[in-house]
C-alpha cells in the first residue's frame, strides 16, 4: 500500500562502467584540506546513520534494571540475553519481571511468522501478476493494448490516502478483517509501478529470439515462460526485494485490517508491545531486542543484496 | 534458462514491430493477453478505481460503518471549514513537511555531492541506505529510546555538553522538530543515493570545461551541478513532500499526536476520526481534501521546478 512505489530500474551496468572508465585516469591526489573536510563529513554522516543500529544491539544486550545505572555506557550494561529470552517467550513471567521486563508480553515468533507470510505471499503474487501483465503489454499484439496500459498507469497518480479508508470498508464488507486475504488483496493483484517497470525492461530486450521461437511453433505461452521471463530475471529479483522490504515495513494498512494476534505483522506487534510497557519503567532492553528481531531479516537481505538494492535505487532516478 | 544463451542485445528494436505484424503466430494473442492482464485489471478495478470513487462518495455522507451511508451533501465540508482541530492539524502537517523537506533535501544534496566526488565504495553506499530498509516503527522506537529525557543517550550527551536536557518528544515546541529529524534520518541516505545517480549522469567534460574557464568549485556547483540536476532533484523533492504529508507511523509510535495535540498531523487526525470516533464520512472528507491538496502541490511544484527539463537545452 505504499503511495509512491520506490523506483528501481534495470541494468545497473551503466553507472558501473562509467565509473570504471574514469577511475584509471585519476592520479593519487595529494593531501588537501577540502578532501579531509569532506571525509570528516562522510564519517560523521555514517556515524549518525549507523549509531542507532549499534544502540539497538547495545541496549538489547543490557539488563533493563542495570541500564539506568549507567545509561551513557557505550557497551552493554549488565550484559545478558534476558531481553531476547523475554521477547521470544523463553522466560516465564516472573523471570521476565525479575530481569526488568514490564510484564507486557509479545508473541514475537508468531508475528515473525505473520510478517513472513504477509510479505512473502505479497511479493510472490504481485510480482507474478505484474510480470504476466507486463508481458501482455510488451510482447502480445492486441487491440486496445496501449489504451488499457495508460488507464492502469493513472493509478500512480492516486496516493493511498484516498483509497485506504474505502478499502478498509470493502474488506470489512467482505468479512475479511483479520485474515491474510484481507491484508493481501488490495495490494497483491495490481501494482502500476511494477507493470510499468517490467514492461519497460521487456521492450528493451531484443525480440529476435522470441520471434524465432514463435516461428518455430513454440506458441506465446511457452515463449513467455522459456524465453522472456528468464531474460527478465534480474529486474524480477530487484522488484521482489523492494516489494518484500516495503511490505515487511508496512504499518498503516495492517493497522486498519489486521489487529488480531493471529495475523498481526511485526510492525504492529512492536507498536502494541511498546504501548503495553508502563510509562514509569519502560522495558527498553526488551523493546530493543524485539526491534532487532524485527529488523534482522532486512539487515540479512541487505548483506546479501546490498549492492543490488543500492543500484536499483540509484537507477530509479535516472529515468 | 538455457534458452537465454545468446540474446542479441544490440539488434535493432524495429525488427520486432515489422516481424510481428506479418507474423501469423500473433493472431490469437488477444486471448492470452486477456488471461494475463486479468489479475491486474481486476485488482485495479476493485481496489483502486472503486475505492477512489467510493471515497469521493463517502466524503459527502454521514457514515458510521455499521449503518449504510447517508447523503448529507456539503455538510462535511462545512464542518471541515469550521473544524479548528483540522486547521491546527493542517498547520502542524505543513510545519512538519517544511522542516523535513528543507533539512532532508539539504542534507541529502550535500551528502550526495560529497559522496559522488569522494568515493564510489559500494560498502559506504550500502551503509548510507540502511535506514531505508527498516520500518518507520523500528526507527521511531530506537529514536524514542535515544531521545528519552532520563536515560536517552542523546540527552546524556547533551547534558554533558550544555548542562541541559531537552524533552524532545514530550514538549510541544520540540515534538515536531524531533519527529521531522527522525523522518530525515530515515530518508536522507535513500535520497542521497537517488541524487548520486543523477549526478553520475552529468558528463565529466562539463566540469572540465568549467575548470578551464576558471570557475571555482562553488560556482560550478551553483551554475553547473544544480541546473543539470534539476529533473532528479525535482523528483526527490516531490516524493519527499508527498510522503511527508502522509506521515503516520513515526508519530503513531512516538507521540500518538501528543502532547496536547501538538503533533497531531493530518493523517493521525484522520485515523483518529475514522477508527476511534467511527466518523468515516468526515474522515473521508478530510482524506479527499488532503488528496486535492497533494495534487495541487505536486502540480505547482512540477511547474515551479520545471521538473521535466534540465537547463541544458
């Protein structure tokens, strides 16, 4: 349900090769104050960016009572894994309270499961539906093709704010509140941006191989699965990653339709857990442990696909 | 997969059009096309077109979800015009948008220019986008903890430096700047990478020519970089404005609109009307008005920024 989809674009080779071409010409530069200042800025910027992640880790490994004794320490205070045991449900209520828990509980494994189902199914369905539609718009010959495509693209203009409430009413009317179907349906079938992006890429592919296959009698269905979609695998992966991240982090739509613990994704569960914590003695280490668990899959994705994600973001702008 | 062995990427694209028009194997394409676009078209009709029209309709009704909507004409709009809380929310939202757009774009632009000149390291660029990968809820939780008046590391550092603490999220004058700072933190790296991509499309020769003419770095930045970067900069600004107008998760987690409604942004107020007071009709009216404002602002920005052209030609 993101309003404006993040825009990835294909073929990151462009920037890379340009950079490589330029690189050998650069001689080793002598020291300059300007460069030193610039590096100082970059390091400061990175510190601000990364520090909160470190602070999540540091706090989650601290004892919640000990935290208040030395809040400025850069290392965990009263090092323990109690906070993780608490939010993962491995500690009894008494143990949790003794370790500084607030008594609020969070069934984080259930929420992880829900988030995996929500983001996973969303990614599979919307990328598949978009790829099929994109093929029809890029490769098949039929009347009204461009007209239908232009109509679908108008959806890019309408921000979520206008459709969210009526979509809630619709899901409510259909009796799908607190179901995965209700969570998924509004976003899973249609994504204007994905279709646009994949069509654009398919149009850029040479049609010769496909035409050859068609002439050999392969039929468009077989051609699509054997030739066009495999050649589109790069952008399909990129879109899948971006869709997964976006859905995993989604908050507003689940808040409207999925408040039941059985379907509630992590973002919502985190919010509920935080609200349940008493204002007087919040369970900061528990919150940070839960936060770390919620962010972990994204950080793993980042380690595996980091460069690809950066390139896909970079290329959105150029078009 | 094996079939992709040798796609001839450089073959001229026009071969497609010519061949396909004569090729009888495309005669039955429309059947398959219908099948392939069916899911997308159904999704578009049911979950985009229908709710948009229904949202507009509901804006002119009294609707409490449980009973069917009742047409009330312009009553909601009259309520809106006289609703102090709406105008206050709108003001707060504008304040938030202004802060997060001005500072966000400034930081992203400076960072992008420096990164572009200094290093192409994928590792550094990767680190820069980290906050984009996490949800607003996670960002809000960790910053709420770091900004905590008693135990937060930011306040501890602040006290060591200035001797004073600031109630970032619990005082009316600091809450919006603080929420805007969290929002900037979350999006600055992403925007910087977008701008870096724009910068790398500017040919080096432009700068070499500038240098030959004796232009200083700052002159080149103002006279060459900014104008050539205009289209992408415009896009980043428009996207930032649109998302800032709809800020919700950071506010919902850190303040819930408080203290005393001082961070009650419009999206928060709409949510509250619909889901706590069950006044869906009026909530729809506010959504519609926000939508109209967004369209108008986007249009205005595109005109002002002349987003579709750079200054080169």
